[in-house]
C-alpha cells in the first residue's frame, strides 16, 4: 500500500451560519464537525494530516491539538488555492492524498477506505467520491464515458438540460496521486466569475494530460452532506444521532425512545443498560452494564459502573461506582467520586467530594469539598458549609458517622469514626470518634405564653 496523506479544508468563514462561531467548530452530537472529520481520517493509516485553516485559525488549532498539522490560508481564494497551501508539507512526497471538506461531519472511515481502494485498483491519478441524489439541484454532475471513467465534472449552473438529468453528483471529496495533484494545481486558473481557484479544475487538467480519472460512488448519500447553514447543521445532528443510537442498540443497549435520546459519539455503554427518554449523555462518558439512566437525565464526562441507576438528575465530570442510586433531582458536580452502593437522593447536590461505599445522603443536602467515609448517613438537610466568602475548606467525615437532620458542618472540620451529630446542630469544632455532638440552644418551653400575647391585643 502506498503512503497516504490527507488535506482537510477548514478555512471558510461560513457566513451562512450567521454565527460568531467559526463554521467548522459548530458541534454535531457534541463534537465540532471538523473534529469528526479528522477523527475519521485518522483511522485510515494516514502518514500526515494537514488541516487548512483561515478564519478562527487559533480556535481550530486549540480544538484539534496534535491530531493534525496546520497551514494558513489567509485569503480564501477557492478550494484549489486552499490545497495549494499544503504544498510545502506534501509536494514532493510519493503516495496518495485524500482531500476532504471540514464541514462534512458525517463522512465515515469505511467510505474513505473504499475510495482509497478503488483509486489504487484503477491506478488512477484522481478519484472522485460521488453519490446518487434524487434531487441533484445545485450539485456538480459527474459525466462518465462509455468505459465508466470520468469525462468531466459540470457545475449545475453550467450544465445542459441533458446533463442536469444526471443524478450522480460530486461530493467534494477526492483521492489524488500526490505529485500529480501539486503539478496540476500549479496550472489551475482563476479566470472565472468569482476569480477563484477551483479544485475540480484539477480533474480537467489531468484529463487533458491523458491521465486516468475515476469515480467511486458511495451508497450513503447522507455521509456527503456539507453543512453550510443551521438547517443543514440540524439535519447532520439528526442523521448522526440516529447512527449513534442504532450502534448502541445493536450492541445490547435498550433505548426506549431513540428520537428523544441524545448520545455523544465518544460515549461507551455496556450491555443491558436501559436509557430512558429525555436523556443526554455526552463527552467521554463510559457507562457499565445493567444500568438505568433517565428519564430526563444529563450525564457528561462521567465514568459509571455496573447496576447503577440515575433518574431525573445531572452528573458532570465525576466517577460513579457500581450499584449506586442517584436521584430523582440530584446534581453531581465536577470532581466528585461516588463509590459503590451509595445513595444520593432527592434534591441532593454533591460537589468535588468523595463518598465512601454504602454512604447515603437521601434528601435535600449540599455536600461540597468533603471526604465522606463508608456507611455514613447524612440526614435530611445536612450541609457542609465550605465557603467563608474568600476560600473553600474541607469537611472530613470518617466511616460510620450519623449526621442528624438539618445539621451544618462548618469547614474545616473533622468528624471522627462512628460519631453522632444531633439533629439541628451547627458543628464548628472537630468531633471525636464515637462521640455524640450537640451544638444547638437548649429547648425552653414558656407555658401559657400564647395567652399572654393574646391578652395584650
């Protein structure tokens, strides 16, 4: 197999998006569309990836990082001009170069691999990825000769009535012999209405030189969708969502209502897990087997073990163990570590805290900046008072502690193993192990007091 290179075209501003966000950074199923393209291309055993950037260049580089190298197209003078910016990186290399648009987030590695294979089998200098469209209006038509090789590409506005009846369209993705590509690019002219350099002109130049130009038609037109406005962005989201959900269902995940379930492309879910409607799972989340997630639950960048239930709740950037029960209406904030068999109940918020095995906070609590041991019971309304207006402080609760309802633990504070906190206490000092701590005013009953009040009126 010959060396492989890739050029990702990601320099256009995307004015039709009507957005301050650079076009190729608009997300589809939680990931910027250009990152979808680069991630798929990266699976092709590519020797070198060059992303052509322009508007918002630094933001794109920050998003993709070391997944690609970069060249700048400071002026957007057409697709051929964009590829020419990769000349210094690729010009003299032997091999095959794929050119892909950064606004085609649905394209898959399998399709590009098939394109490479067809290109190499036909010993072509250029191969166009094409697709069949029931309504090809606006697309360039691929004109083949009697042998099935490409004769030319005709843009819709330049096509004759007969040529417009052709439904095989140019998708804008190509394979080229690398050296032939850059030799032909040097001959591309900008003598057209827009004054730009167009990549399809390379096909004409290679044909005129007697070189073989072929086309590979994909059976998946949806993959070729280019996103130029919010309508197309929504369509790409719909198609990818369906693709992702079907993947998980075929791998043993039950999704009750796929139309109302949103799963990111990098999410992993174990067999026999059930996802209920209204659930969004995104980022680098990994969920184990036999879990129940949802309904109406948001999970992002979390690791979740087996046999865990999360209902009507939010969990971000946290580790959640096996046989954990969360919700309804709980909030697991970033950097929380929930161990096995923990119960986080109604209207409980956990932030940057460790919860030991078997511990419980069943109702109406805020636990922030805390280390909670095993088999701890935090009664209804328990709060770790972690902030003094300037700094955050740690609350440490050892194994087996029982915290009564409506208790305030004012950090920094340490509750020893097996201690009891009386309901309604505000704890400002450390509590020794096995102790009972009562920090509230002694109850006083003033008998017949109500009658005295009433007599004054």
